């Protein structure tokens, strides 16, 4: 039995060409969704590995225009639903309407912008719905009841659930606290994407009955940083196949 994985990758990491190759290999290896991060100099929800990946990507000449061109190619090459992940600064200074138009033209399915939450989103959710894009709320296990009701009242197609508060990277133990949280939001009707600290087959098997897909990111970045010349794509193929 294969499990659904949303594979996270950083645009232009380790370089522009390689990020397209990485998307293709993750798709061939069994990913069902791709989360393409637009790098930013202060990625506040990300741990050291993805921060390093963002720094390298920016040094490789990433631009928002280039990111959308890459996203379009990834959609064409893989045929998978692609979600652009980024931060408010990037979206706001591009112009929210312009960013949404460019995302739509690139063919992506949706956006994950953790620091533009419902109610403080500068119109992102309303305009996203009008553009036919899924804007995905990000929630954590410590969310209050009233806040959760507000988010769920939007009836989002997808919900991104972090498995702990804090930043990405460190291994997350899947315990009753996570499971109770996922069962609760899973009854909302939204498709739950769960991430933060997912790197093992055991975790994914624990999550599989509770979520639409498990999100894996830092584990792939770690493999990319450690891989030797010429071994990158085979290393990633083996990694995702072992998880799927």
C-alpha cells in the first residue's frame, strides 16, 4: 500500500535546473502533491535546513517571476497538483492580485502562506477563491476553539496542520496529542495535509489513516545537502520511494 506524500522543495535549490529535476524525480518516486517554496530571506516558520536552502536559492538568482516560470514547468513535467508556499512579504510586495493572477497562469492548484492567516490576509482568501485557487490555512495543535471555528467557517478544501508549534525540521513524535488534533480537524470535511518533522516511514504509516497527505520537506533538503555530485537525483528517488 502506498501512502500519499506532499513533497516540499525550494525553488532554485540547489540551483534552477536541479530544482526542476528534483520535482520530476519526487513525482516519479511517488509524491502525490508538490509544495514549491518561494525562498525568502527570513522564512519564519522554517528550521535551519530550509533556511539554508532558501539562502542558497536566493544566491542562485531566484526571482518571483522566475519562480512562477519554474512552477509552470513543474506542473507541465509532473502533472501533479502544485502548491506554492511562501511568506507574506513576497506576496504583499508583488501585489496580492498580481500574485494570484500569476499563480493561476502558472497552473498551480493553490497557495500556502502561513503568515497571512484568515482575518489578517489582506484579501488573499477572498481573491484566491475568485481566482479558482485553493488558499490553504495553516493551523497548529494549540489553536483555540474560537479561532478554529473561524478558520473552518471558510470551508477550505485543504487545511495544513502542523504537528507541533514552532519551526520545521526536528523529528516529531506522533502521539495522542497529534492524533486527537488530526481526528478533530479531519471531521471538518477539509483535506488535511500534515507536516513539520516528518522523515520516517513509521511516522507516515501513523499519519496515513488520519490525513489526506503527509508533508515531507526538511528530510529531502538534508539529502540534497549531503549528496555527492552525480548522486543527487538517485538519492532523492530512493528517499521518497522508501517513504511512499
